[in-house]
């Protein structure tokens, strides 16, 4: 009898077990960690996704907010979880900036994760309290230059999209404001509506409804094109800041070492969820769209994420603004 190489013999049961593993999964609720506070933009995306993925998976996805330290506490929780498919992470562009912004972390911000697929790219908006003494972006720029650190700027900590957008805005205006960090822009929005902070730059998934309701002032959207959900709002370029452009991509991750059949099962379910009419409509109301299916794959997501880490590294290093 031909002797099989030992490695082939050992690999055979695993290969046979792979489809069975994916078929049997999940047998209990999956925890989707959101690294920011409840009620904010990441939480909104995660909850819509969890609801849409659950039926396809034949199970339940429970969203858990593990907020703090600019999203690094939630990411750490997932990087250090058992790689069994029962703990996953919904995170955004912070996954690309944190590896450079944070030089000391208790987890590996790059190799600690397996990618499942991208979810969406969300425009940001420059917004202020309703009583702010500016009505256009040009008036806001003049006000920021005049008041500087006497104006408060809310964000969700170093590594948050609101932090990144704020840095870009202050650099474009050439004036620093006083930053007020929160555990997420959900609670920051409450204070903006109440008028206890002056300004914020946040994703349309958190601002669109408040802008339409008139509870806050909106000055510009940060994408090249206007957003259909907020057709009256000019782009930053139209309103006088030509190079000011940023959008926030979101992706789904599992701990590194999660079996490939489970990653593929989650990715397949993600792609189904992103076509769900309820999710597509809600995303549209909130100013965003799901990525096409070919981007909701582990391989595309991995390439995009690594390229974005490389894109942000020199920008953050040149700015010298590290979390420590
Ligand atoms: C959140 O969910 O609170 C935000 O995504 C925080 C941010 O990155 O600005």
C-alpha cells in the first residue's frame, strides 16, 4: 500500500470536517462587539447587520458595546477571544489608523484578526449645536479662527473617525479647538443636541436624522459628491474647503485562527444581509449604501485594510499625533 505523507494524513480529517463545521455553525448566539457606545454610528450599522445576518445564519447575533480608548478596548476583546466564530467585531476606519496611532497596545492590531468582509462606506458631516453663531461653512471657519480653543469639539477618542475628521478640519482651518472625548459619538450627539458642546464631525448614520429634524446645524458633507439623503447640504469643496474629503469604511472581523469554513460562512451571510431590502433602505435613509458583494469578502477586505494602513501610516507619522 502506498504510504501517504504524514502531513497529508493529518490534513485529511480536517478537510473532511470543514463543510460539516460550517453546516453545524452556529449552535449558540454569536456576539458582535461594537467598540463604541450604543446609539452611535458603528452601533447603528452593527445592529442593522446583526438583524439581517441572523436569519441567514439560522441563529442570533447579539450586539455588545465594549467602548473606550478610541475603539481599542473592543478590538482587544475580539483579538483575544476564542477563535471559534462566536465573537466577531464590527469596526471602521480606526482599524487602519490604530496600528500607527497606538504604539503600545495589549493586542496585535493587525495580526490579531481575520477579515470577513467590508460592510459600507459612510460620508461624514461637519455639524454644530443649533445655536452656533454660523450658518455656512465659510462663517464657521471664520468663527473657529476667531474663537479657537474657546470652541469645543466633541469626538470619540484617539482612533475614532470623529477624531480623524476633527484633525483634518482643524488642520484645514489652521486653528486648534478644545477636544472633548466621549466613548462614542452617540453620547456626544446627545450633548451636541443639548448645546453643551459646540461642534462635531460625524458619520451620516448618526447625523442625518438630527440634521433633517433641525436639532443640529449642518455645514458640509465630507465626500466628493453630495449625499442623496441630505441633498441640500453642500460638499466641503463646494463650501470652500477644496481638499477636505473623508469617508468611513466599516468591516467585519473575527479573531485570527477562526476556522476558514466559519469565516466563509459569515462572509456569505454578510453578503446576503447587504442585499436585504430593509437594510438597504435604512442605509439609504442614513446616507450610505452597502458595498457590492465582491467587496464583502475576506480577501478583498484584507487587501483594502492593509492598503489603508499603509495610506494612513505616513500621514499620522508626519503629523506626529500618537495616542501615547
Ligand atoms: C461611534 O460609533 O461612536 C463612532 O463610530 C465613533 C467615531 O469613530 O467617531
